[in-house]
């Protein structure tokens, strides 16, 4: 079985976005970059499948990113069990929209006959949750999104997908694109010796030209980044008597905020 | 003059609330710019009968056995056939589990612009869509630079139509599925044993955090939520501790929510939690520590022991009216 895991390097969830005023640019220079947390579930799932299947399974980690992304591939993918890595280094794709990303990833994936393509349910920077289903369309294959349980059979898969108020079980044929949700597994941490050894695994760096692809055009453009609407200062309810405070709060919510 | 198509997602023969929120917002927009609002229904059209009242000018339906169970490929093909035939400038899809599943796939098939989770919709010769990024730490205004766009719309972002629309004439369209068999499909739907209100659709949410001290005390949150007709949420800390399932988590690696009222109980207010709930219309914080960052995000605060305040609040709310 050949598995591809598509990963993205994103600012970590503790990142503060500082925007003094609305503007066309977002200052991303001070961000601490990590593997997208949902992609970690994808990497872990691939490694667990390989552990079940043994040597007859190869995992390729794929990313689009600058040299900065090499660390993520090495430490969070190769050092935890991926076998090889492919990175598309194309400065024009920095902050690309999902369809551009999906087209480039699809070009990479078409070069190998992958049975299973795993990725996170969304990246926590642009929160689009688009690349997975787009890949499935571009590759004309099955998809299952926001998956919390995945079972593989002979050329088939069964996935449990999180939906409103429950779960949907999706069954279909391989190849498939599966987007991973928290709960699917518990990602392991890389060990220091494995990080050292990860550097020995094959890593390929490509451009769009290498893929015989023109850089895909964007269909959207962010014109303005703006901070969230400001909130008025918090009104503290006197809390000396909890019961009185609760009554006052209930009154405020009904009569002033009009939300209950 | 833009024509805006709205996908009407149904559940048990009724349209989802977000569908009518989208027709309403689209109608308010085309009333300024010219153009029409088209409700698009796949499968049983029962839920579309009231589309006109919710702002739609016309209803387009496709029926057939292919829509008996959901799969992303069939929905993609059918809606792509609709877009090819009718050429709307924008197709709105609710940002529900189903909508998020097929909308990007559809956009890829149409080679269209695709914008997720929109909370604002405008047109000045081209569409301008507003959406939160970084789970709401920042907002982006996105200009569509393609002949057609597929946009996801967050539930509860827009109010319903108040203009008293007329009946909308319905006609059918050919979904172009002739013999198509998808690679995968939903074979079973499992509903949680307890009838719970879904976080992302809830108008009121009560969330608990580390201040609850132990897993058993989460029932305080559930009891208050039940009294308020609210959904029960949780901070990442208590999800990671295994007290409640991840489906309850609010925050950057959980659900991003924007209810009318969000009550944060024993939650300190880590940046990743604030990111997931700060677009709520009204935020209440109950926390022993008056310096907790959650109070900076809140509209109303009580700095006191949650074990005293929460039961009292439940009684106070029951005593209203």
C-alpha cells in the first residue's frame, strides 16, 4: 500500500495576530511555525497503518513550502515514521489559496499510484477545510472528511465522519482522500535518535516546472485583513452574594443584552 | 446584476435554518444590486415550499433515486450541472458537515473561486466576502476574481428575511447523473444517544473548563445548559484531560462558534479558546480569578466561585418571566 500524507506548516494556536488597523497585509514574520495539528493525526494514522501492514507499505509526506517547512517534514513526518518526503518549493505559492494548493498537490500525487491520501480536516491558519475534497475531485476518487475512525479492507475503506449531532459512516473504494479529525488517534512525539536519523531518509524538492505545471492562478484575493470588532469593557456583577449576583446577571441578560 | 444560487440543505424533510439565512442575505443584497435569488434543492423538494417567503425568486429542483443517500460526488455533479445550465454568479452553501464536505469538491470541478465560512456578503461589481481566519483572531475580506464562486456560509451569521416574499415558481433541472455511480457514499448515520443541541448551530452555549476541578462536575454545565436550552461546550484543557469528548471542544482546534449568548464557566481564556468563541454576540464569564483573561473578552462577568454561582444562575433563569 502506498500512502501519501499532505501536510502544512502553520502558526501555532497560541499565536497572537496583531493588527493595529485594517490593511492589505498581515505581518506573519513573528509567527512560531508548527505542523498543522490536524495533519499530525494524518501522519499518525499513516504510521499506524504501516505498523499493521509491515514492510509492504510506504508513506510519503508531501508539502508545499519554503525552506522553513523542511524542519516540519523532518521532525514531524520522517522522524515519526514517514519513509520519504516531497516538498514543492515555489515562492509564488506562499499563502496560496486552497485550489492552487490542491492543483499542485494533485500534480505531485499523480506521479505515484497512492492508495490512500491522508490530510488534516483543515489548516488552523486560513481554516478553509477545502484542500482534501478538492484533491478528491482533481484525482477523481473517494473522499471522507472529518474522520474519527478509519478501517481499510481489500481496495475499500470505511470511515466514521463527524457530523452535526452524531456521525456518518462512509464506505467506498480506494484510492481515497481522508481528512483527519481529533479523536482519530493520539499522535506520538518524535524521539531524538529518530530526528537524527530522519535526515537520512529520501527528500525530494520540486518546483511547478518539474511537475510540468504552470503555477495555478488564484481565483480570489484577500483585499483587507482586519482585527475582530472591538468589544466594550466587561461589566462586572458584584459577587459578594452569589445568589444575588446570579439574579442580577439573569436580569441583565434578559433586559439589557436581550439574549435570553 | 448578480444572480445568487443558494443550496437548500434539508434534514428530515425540512430545510436547515442556515439555508433560509442565506436566501435572506442574498435577497437583501440583490434588492440593492439587481439580480435574483435561486433556491436549489436536490432530492425531496418538500422543504423548498417556503423558499419564496424566505427571499428566493425562483426554485430549482432535481429529483431521483441518486439523492436517496448523500455522497459528495453525486452532489458535486448535480450542482455543477445546475451551475453550467443556469450560470449563477455565486452559489452559497451552508457551512454544515455536508456543505463543507461537497462545496470544495464542487469548486474544484467548476474551477471556481471557493471561500469558506463567510459571515459577510457584499457586491461592488464583484463579490466581496468577509470571513474569520485564525479561528476568528482576524477577519479577511476576500474579493472573488473568477466568473463563478462557491461560498460557504456560517450558520447564524445572517438574520432571516423579514420582507415577506412572494411564492417562488419552481422548475426542475437535469442533474446530469445518467448512470453515475460514486466511489463512496454514506451507508449509515449514527445519532448520539442523548438528544443534544449541536454547538455550531446553538443560539446559546454554556462551556466549562478546568475550574470545574473534576470530570464529574461537568454535569453542572450540562444542567445549566439544559435549563437555558443551550448546547454544552468545553475548553481544550478538559477535553485533553478526557473529561468530555472532543465534539464538545470550543476553540482553535475545536469548534468555532458564534451563538447569541456564550457562558464561559471556569475557563481562564487561553488565546486558542478565545479564538473559537469571541465572535459570540454576548459573552458571560464566571471565574474565581478576577484577573483571568476571559473577562477581557466578556460583556458580563462574575468573579466568584462557580460552584455557588452556577446553581444560583440556573435557579435565577428558571425564575424569570
